[in-house]
C-alpha cells in the first residue's frame, strides 16, 4: 500500500488543479470570513450600529478563528471539498489513466485505498490551510482593529478541526463516489454541484419550514443540514431550523455514515466493474 | 508443448458485453515464451477486448486464461506484465520522468529503474518536459518505457505504431524487435499488417471475436519457389517433369512452383540437366496482407 500511496501523493502534490482549489478556499475564507467585515470595521465604522460592531469584533477576534475556519464560508467551501474528491478520482477517467494504473500491479482495492488515503491527507491539509489562514487573519485583525489577543482553548480548536475534517472528507467522498459512478468528472461536477446548491442550499431550507413534521424531519437525514448543524453547535456559521434541532453527536454520526457509505460503494464499484 | 513454455494461454475465453454484443468468442490463444506474437484482425474484431481481459481490466463472461502463470488481473501476474493498451495514458501536468516515478511507486519498483527505462526508449533528454507537451511518438515511447520499467516477462502492446510518423514507426519497430531478442515475450496487436510482418515470429488472426488462424509467420508467408530461366519453354518442360504441371503457375514472367525450399536443390539439378540458363531461383513469399486476405476471405 505504501508504494501506491506515494504514487498518488506525487500526483496530488504536483497537481496544479488541487493547488488552485486550495487557493480558492483561502480566497473564499478571506473574502467571506474576514475581508468584508474587516473592510467595514476599518473603513466606515461610523455607519455601523453598536450591535453590528460588537458582532464583527467577535467574528474577527482571534478567539473566534476556529469557528470562522470551520463554518463561515459554509456551502462554498463544501463544494470545493467535493471538487477535491472529483479531482482525485474523476480526473483519472478524463486522462484515461485509471486503466493504466490498474495494470501496473496493485489490486484494485489497494488502488482505491491509496487514493482514499491521499484524498484524506489532502483534505486534512486543506482544512489546516483554512485554520492557519483564519488564525493569521484574526491576528492581523486584532492588530489593526485593536481586538483582544485571547485564543480559543486547544480543545475547542481540536474539536472544530476534527469537525471540519469530517465534513470535508464527507463531501470529498461524495465527489469520489459520483466520479466512479459516472466515470466522468464533468457529469460528477454537474450532478454534485446541482445537488449541493439546489437541494442542500435551497430546497432543504424550504422543506425545513414545512408545517408537516415528517417533511420537516426529512433534511436531518442528509449531509448538508447535518454539516450545518455540526458547525452551528460548535459555534460557527449562522445555523438553521434543522441545526437547532440536531445535536452534534447525531450530526457527526450521520456524516460519518455518509462518508463510509460513499467510500464503501465507491470501492465496490472500482473493484467489481469492467474498465473499458 | 509444456504449459510452462506458454506465457499466455486462454481456453474458450469469451466476452459478451451488456446489451448482448459478443466481442470475443471462445478464444484459445497460446503465446510461447520468448516469441513476438502478433494478433491481427480488422477494427472491431475483438483484439483490444482480448488484451483487456488478459490484464484483468475486464472480466470474461466465460472461459479461462493464464497470463504469466496467474489469472488475469492478479497482482502477482500484473507485476510480470508490461502493457500499453490503446493509447498511452499519463498525467498531462507531470513530466515524463514524474509519470514514470508514479508508475514505479505503484509497482513498488526502485526509482533508478525510471532512468533505465527512459534511456531504453531514448527519452532521457525530454524527461523533464511536461507529458502534455510531448509529440505522439514521445508519448508512445513513454508508454513503452512504463511497460518496461517492471522488466516484464510479457509485454502487451496494442497498436504501438498508431499515429506515428515513418521515422517513429521505424524506431518503434526496432524497439519491439530488440525487446523480442532480449528474452521478453511480446504480444502485439495491430491492424497494420505491413508492420506486423516485419516484427512478429508468429501470428493469430482474429475475426468477429474468434481466432480463425494461427501460424508461424515464415511458414504462412511461404509461397513456393520463384524461378526464371532461358529458354522459358525448356524451363517449363523441366519443371513439369520434376514438380508436375499442376504445381506450376506463371506470374510476372516468372514460374511459381508449389514446392518448399527443401526441393529447391532437386529442381535446380533438373533445370541444369535440361540445359537451362537459370537467372533466378529463390523462395517466393507472400505478404502478411495476402495471407490475411486469403484467410479472412475464405471465412466470409
């Protein structure tokens, strides 16, 4: 397994596409998590109400960096994590390289395992990048806006980091699964992003406001609302009706089940299917 | 023949795709150790499907196969096989060298083998360049390098000269022939019969998924003896006496005698005794294309 993991790592580390996704994540976090708030606070504080100023100060302070990194960019970051899964698994079909790799020697299960290990490694690095970016941004904000330098506890940071990794690997696994099902990155993007932005972002929000209990409960079975719930319960993001009624444990469990199911089905597809 | 002399052995290998298309039908293929075996056939005959089954990319519907002593797709067997099926496929953003490093990692092969393989296909000067910037010939050579990196017992090459310019074709042909003489077994698949004729020791003809003929290339191409001499009338009489009238035909002013090279000395003596001036006497050969057409048209 070590050899294939090294091979996959070499491919991933040198991939300009993954570096681009990493850069996009940083830009999204900077823009939505810090940039706009910092601009308002530093350039036109007189236009803000005291409540707004307090809220911005709280978000920009180092004490909130872990929550910012975990949840503030929300769905856009999760979409980028989905893209990472497609890039690592689906690109092989575009380049027709999967068959070439399968002919080299390792079993198909080993190939899948190696790709999954590297996917997890890349996802953890990207989450780390977000946390480092958020920490640096919050420290800069503290210096420029005269905010307190108090940092969150190591336990809070670790919990937020673990939650961010769980959400990221779930979405990345979703990308991997769709790539394997469709054998084409473009269709995986189309289906996955449509699901993320139409169903998770809009439809589930509407359904959660339904008067029928059974409909209101429906979103709690999907990864998006559970990701929101996990972020909300750890102090990040803006929350939702579903988030308010779903505990962290349940949310984490649902995400873990989705992640394992996606990887299990993906592995079965790769191992059993003809590669024509 | 002892089974261990066979590097590829299939028994009634069959592949029927979903939708019912029968791509390969009860194929019994035997490739001997150390030979260059050419699998020839028209487009869509089932050549690539056969190769894909041999490396485990697709599973047969029925039948069995042993490749390098293992069932197709078994990791132990794949480690002994180097294969380029259809066009070589690599990562466009990586250099040629890094692409081979990926293959080396995947195969648990020491990285020094990368340099050796690059040298073997004469790609060392371009090893730093991005694969995406390679010419078709360089891509083909990198594909062969990736196949060679494992020092395989068996090389499987699918249309290795596809898309190459004449110079590239000559180089690829030379490379395959040198691999064949270096102890590798090569199973090469192509519809370019003129190329196969220059490379292979043995060949099999596949049509509609069935192996319809298999022979040593030299034997199959043998077309008797070609004789020219003066005066022609006396040549004919002498030849009829020694080989029989039915064995003689005239083509392009030469006598074609249906006889093998062992009989050449006897025919030569007969012509000399008859007082004929012999200007040419040599084995006549058909092209692989002629052999192929004879086999396939006979089947249609």
